């Protein structure tokens, strides 16, 4: 039996799935982050671990191709180096960005816009021969507006502004400080400048919990996140020349699992594209990696 392994290597985890040529998933494996910008050597190890685990579950299968979507791969010479690191598998290797394979999972025939919001945020579009992207700059350049990281940082920013203006701690700020076991808002600096992006983004859960308790500050942050993500999507639509027959797919925990963000996103997009089809079904990005590899075999 011949198999293709599709890999989705993100900033938090790596998922590898072995597919037969009909697209049936036969085995699945996970490992730690695969974003090459975090730590290239470690990311390579995590990719190899996930791929090898998939193969171990299918001892009689013949691997014919590897297809990867890797966060951070568009930077520097990482693609060439990663090809070398995985060459021991002895099969053709296709390497794309994680956004590209995610898009292919929802739009195997090509045309559509995919907006992803998890720890980071990016909107990727493909139409005919044209590809466009908005966002995806990373938290240091673009602050990943609308992402989980941005939501958490926005809450911390409001805390800092209240401190500067001599205001009392808001309920949201109290919840964050209590969770982090910090004595006051000034101490939040220690956390922000020593924590990882993932650790900061995890505070989004506190913002969501407060929003569900009708906390106005938390609700406004989530609404703003949805609006930012919508604007990223609209920017791609404009880059395509505002076609009438375009669909939008949503992916990532922020857009799919936080109703307040998704609602604000849809409302904002519908103002600009009233009849657009918005897909909220969850699809593994490894399916997109599989489709892209299959087209080359």
C-alpha cells in the first residue's frame, strides 16, 4: 500500500497524517512545535518524530511522498535546509507554508480566502494564478492583530493604561493578576518580558471567561479582535479585485471556538460582502498537504 504523509507544523504542535491515494487517513501522530523560526534544529526533530511515528503504525506501507506545511518556512534558507534534514526518508518532499496547506484543505480546487486565528493570525487567498496574504507578520512586527496573542496583550495594555491614568484595577485586570499570582499591575512587566508567546496567548481564556460574565472590557476586546480579522480578510478580497464568486473559510481556535470573535468577524465581513459564503467547518490542514502532493504524483 502506497501512502503520502501530510504534515502541519505550527507554532504549538506538529501533526502528521498518513493517507492512502484515495485520501483515507490511516495513521496520525503528534509532536511539539514545528515553526522553524522558534528553533530550527528542534523543529526538524519534531517533524521527524511525527513522520516516523506515522510510519511505525503502518509497517507494510510504502511511503511515496512527504508534503509539509511549515510555519516560518518563508524566511531565509530554511526550506533548503529542511529538505536536507528530511532527505533520509528517500522520497519527494514538498514544503509549503502552513497557511498554504490549510488553504488547500478547504479549497482543493484553488479559489478562496482562508483566515486563520490561533496564537497568531494570517489571511491567505488564492484565485486563479494569483496568491495574496495579509497578516502573518508575527507578534514582533505586526502584533498578529486579532490573534490569541493580541487578545491577551490587549488586556494587558488596558491594565497598563489604567495604571498610568491612576485608575483602580478593572475586574479583568484583577483576574489576570490573580491567575499569574502577581501583586500589582506594575509586576505584569516581569511576566510579559519573560513569557513565551504561547504563555501570553493562554491568557485569552481569561478574557473569554470574563466576556461570558458580561464584562464589558473583555467583550470589547473580543469584538475588536473579530473586526481586525475581518479587515485582514477584506484586504485580501480587495487585492483580488472584489470578485463576486469568492468563499471564505475560518480556521483556528480564536475564530472557531470564541463565539464573540466569530460573530464580530461575520458581521464586519458581511458589511462589505453581504452574499459571501463563510465556511466554519473544521478541516485538518494535513488534508491540504495531501492534495498538493497528490497533484504532483
